[in-house]
C-alpha cells in the first residue's frame, strides 16, 4: 500500500509517535509512505530521517485560503506517491479533506486515527465527516471507540481499536545496558529499582508515586531505589527535588534528567510505573518498558485499564494501593510489536473500506 500520513502536531507527542510507528513499520514491510505536517516539527524531521517524502505547511491554520492551499499540497503528495490511502492523525484539516473527498468522489481511502482523550464533536457535520465521508476510523483506546459508537452513532464495523507497538530492534531486553546503567548509578545487585519515565508535569502523577514509595520504604522495603527519567515541563527541577526531599527519599532517588538512550534506563529498572493522573490515550512508555522485559504497574488513567489486568493497577491518587503493588515486586508484561501494529492497521482499514 501507498499511504500519506497527515500529522499536524507541533511536538513529538503520543499522536506523533503513533503515526511515526506506522510510517516506519510500513517502510520495513515494503510499502510506500509520505508525511505531511507542520514546518520543522519533530515528527516531520523524523520522517525525513526515514527517507520518506514530506510536505510542510501551516496545516493548523484557520485561514480560509490556507485550507485550500494546504488541500492542494496534500493532493499533490497523494499523486506523487500514487497513494491509495490518506490517514488523518489530527482533526484540523480532516473536515475539509472529508468534504472534498465526498463531493469530488476522490478514489483514495480516507482513514481517521483518533488518539486523544478529548471527545470529538457530536454535531451533524461531525457525524457526516466521520460516518459518511470517511472510510474507516482507528482509535488508540476502546473508551474512545465506545464514544464514537454511542454518541456519534458510528457503525461498530467501521471503527477499530489498535493500541500501537514499539520498534523491537530498539526496545528489547539488554543485559549489557542493564549492568552499565546500574553501575553508573551505583545500584547493587539486590537493589529493587523502580522507575517513572516521562516529562515532569502534574498529570504524570510523580507526587502520588513518591508518596507511595515513601510508604513502601518506611514499611520495610529498604532495598528500594527510585529513578525519575524526564525533563521539566510545568514542574521545575528544583520542585521535583523538593518533592523527593519532602517524602524522605533523597538517599534512594536518582533524577536522571533527559537521557539520550531511554532504553538503558528501562533495562536497568526492575519495575516500571505509569503513575499518570489523566490523559494516556496512547501509552507508549508502558509498551517500551514491557518490550525491554520490565514488568509494569499503572494507574487507571486513560487506556491503561485496557492494557493491564486489574491486579497490576491502582485507582488514581491511591498511594496506599500503589505502595502495596511496589512492595509486591510484580508487574505485567505483554509485547506490543510495531510489525503486528502495522499489519493489524492494514487489515482493519481494508476490511470494510
């Protein structure tokens, strides 16, 4: 298949990650791909590194004339690679693309990927663009799919959930990295290293996680060590350090900051924690931990209840339950391979389109 991906996001967020995994796995499968997005955006730059044709334009613009200029650029990209499918990963251009496809009977398949906890509009026009003009909808979580079926009256046969997948040539169990990183941070063989990977933001739940670690440590888990891998965003580094200090965890906590190779941090861990308080329409960090052979426990935010059994989850803000799970030293592992992700994606969009 030849696929054009429209990924108009400024930052390399979960939406961009989801799209890039499809592009990369498509290329590896021998298919052709192209990407359209915002000028100099990380996802477009990464797509260029993969060698795919790209188009950059202000696809988030609300200017009426920009809509048509951008539409022409997308049509040209479709023609350039002889694409049979256009995948919209965001909604800013989706409505006009859907309208154009319906009016002019464009031959390509239009696929809408929805990986956002914010619900779509439920008005008549939104129902038309999604249910009539669009060939198929892919969601990153079942709770999003359910909203479409119940509120937009989308035919259940024309919408599917696919969680995603990671590049297994990058994320895998690596004993050498485990040893090197643990030595770098002076961890002993019998230390139990628990890690949170993600930006320093209140929504990531670091405060609840640290309270739980403090509780577990005071209750006898003296072999506990903590790694916080991330970068400041709405929580400053000194604020994170104070959070650690306030919970009495200074001596057992490493704040790594942003690291070049996150797979080393993951491999050095004995347990990965997804402590998010919200969002998580796509949970790539959980997939990456598990691909490295590291068991995971999580909150009940977003898609996580669909990915992890109940015995490895806790209610948001329930630091007592989280402390218990950490003390148990057990977690869940399931491998999400991007090859399987892509194959399932192709199967679903071809099934009824």
